[in-house]
């Protein structure tokens, strides 16, 4: 969930005294985590002021915390019908994200931006949603809007860089990454953002055959964001398949690939071949064959011939070498 629903319910000004009392009581319960009591308090206020935007939005937040998403959406909708506000549109959008209604959420965020064209957090949130839907040009435009309004927004700059790379503009991506990672700026950036940016810059270095810098970036990604799997699996792939033997390390590749698989809880089936290649570099052929058979079974029709060819390599006790350095050219990152 994004920040608006994570924050405490805010009080609203301008309500008549009885409604103000109900609103403040609801806020008090909400801040104590007593969401049922908060809903009941807001109910009291809404019986006296049924079109109060503040009370409706506050009750919507409390309903969200209770997992009553349909009720939350209904309250936000009533608030919008009473008076369209940025908070109501944004709140409804965030609940709809939780419900899997990303396109509806994007529409609400667009309405919120119509009311305030300078709301950087809304551009950023919509950019994240566009990214998740692979609407890369739209996502890039939203991150660019954030940076025009707030040039020091490191997360938006890192994401704009990633989108530039995915859209075939690696030099522009590198320029954004270097700004985020510059020592003068990095001190105030969250470690997770720095780790993600190191990981993504490592992609480009890897593809360009600059393995030393790629390894350094993937290692930095792991150190800065140890709970994210991408740095581990990227470093594992480099250690397992690099055409330059200087960078090969079978045991380390197995450890890193295993850690990535563990963090991802086995849900990233497209990483099965990374684990297999790591075991192959470590000359653990039974494990390599087992993991690669799983990779073949889960491969797309287009990828199956390549995955099958690797399986035959491992059966012949030969490791795989990624001479083209393209394995992670289109690798996505988590944006939420």
C-alpha cells in the first residue's frame, strides 16, 4: 500500500462541533489501531453530516485497515460525489491497487493530477503502476514529470534511468544512475534505492563486457539492499557464465543463486536456469541437470530450444557461457 493509507487519518477542518467531536474520536481510535471503534465513531459523525468529505475519507481509511476494501471504495466514491478532492481520488486509487484494479487506479490518479499538476508523489505512484503494466513510455513520462518538479527525487531518477535502459537508451540511463550514486547525493538516499540503482547500472556494465564494474555494482546492491534478490541472482549469473574466466566462481555462484531463490520464495521461475548454471559452474552435474530440467519444463515456447540446449551441455558435463551478455537486458525490478 502506498503512503496515503499508511499515514494516520488526518483531522479535517470546518466541521460543525458535533461532527468534529466524532471525527476526533475516530482519529483517536484509528491511531490506537482500534479500527472497528474508529468506524463506529465516524458513523456517528456521518449520520449528522452524511456528505462530509473528511469523515467519508477517514472512514474509508479505517475500512481499508479492516480489509473491507469494497466499503472503502464506496466511501471514497461518496466523498468524490460530494466534492472531488485530490485526497479522495488518491485514496480510492490506492485501495484499488490493493484490489488489483490498476487501470482504475491509474484513472483516479489522473483525476487527482487534474486537480493538482504539481503533486510529485502522484506522478511517481502512477509511474510505478505504469511500470508494473509494462507501459514503459507512460512510466518514463511520469518519472520525468517528478524530476522536473523535484530534481533531487532519487527514486524517480533511478526509475527513469531503468526505463531509459529498457527503452533502448542506455547512455541516458547511465547518466541518471550516476547522478543517484554520486557521493555528494548518495548520502541522503535510502539504501534500498541505492542498491536497486547499483543493480541496474550493473546490467549495463555486464552487457558492455565491463565485468569488473558489473561485479562491483552487483556486490554493492547486495550490501545495500540485502533483502532484494536481484543483486544476488545477477552476481550469480556473472560468476557462473562469464566468458572471462577471471570472474568465474562456482561455489559463490551457487550461494548467491540459492539466496536469490530463497528470497523470491521460489516464485521467479525464470530464474531456474540461473540456479542450474551456477551448479554447472560448480561441477555439481546432478543438481545442474535437475534445475535445468525444471527450467525447460517452465520455459516459454520461444525459450525452450535454448533451455534444452543448455540441458544437453550439463548432461555432457560442460558449463554454459553467456558470450552475448544479454541475459538480463529486459530484467524487471520491483517498484513497490
